[in-house]
C-alpha cells in the first residue's frame, strides 16, 4: 500500500506539529504555518533541512 500523499498526509503531521509547538510554548499560528510552508514549497531537501534548523534553533 502506498503512503498517503498531499493533504491527507499533512493532516496527521499538522496535528502533531500543533501539539508539539503548544507544548514548547511556541506560537503555533505563526510558526506552524511557516514550517508547513517550508515543507510544502522547498524542493531541495538540504534547503528544507537548513530552513527548519534555522527556525527551530531559535527556540533551543
């Protein structure tokens, strides 16, 4: 069976991301949308990784 793609695949991740950002007391409305946007729009895996690391390192 193939892995879910598109919006169906994003839904469980989106729920998890929202919960995790809330646990870390990070503004989910701002950063959740930003993180999801990077994951959807960046085509290069290295660029995705670098962008996500830059965002998340601000909270570590």
